[in-house]
C-alpha cells in the first residue's frame, strides 16, 4: 500500500531526530518502526506470522477459485514424495 504523508511540527521533529540518532535511515523507516512499536505496545496482531500466513492462504485460495483451479488432496500432493522416499 502506498500512502503519501506530510508531517509538520512535533511529528516531523521526532522523525528527524530518529534519523539524526541513527535509529532509522529515513522517515519511512522511522514510521515503519513506529508501527511495530504500536503493535508491541497494544498487541493489535497477537501472532503476526500466523496472521500473515493466513492472509496469504486466503489470497491464494481466492485466486485459485477465480481461475477455477482445485486444490490437491494431501494424498495426491504427497504421492510423488512417497514413491521417491518410500512409505
């Protein structure tokens, strides 16, 4: 997601100070760090990795449905590996 933001006053001062102190290389990076700090403080997304995986799976499933592609069963997906490596 691309967003254009303009910061003035205290917010801009804080972003500039973060760069000056070497905490971030740019205002964008400082904002990104702030988002992670916000999540850490308020636990907005409790298991970030699992949430990202779930969203990726939902996106892929929707794309497969749109294209009319069916998912493989576990048996069919693992069959080639069972032949190569035994039962």
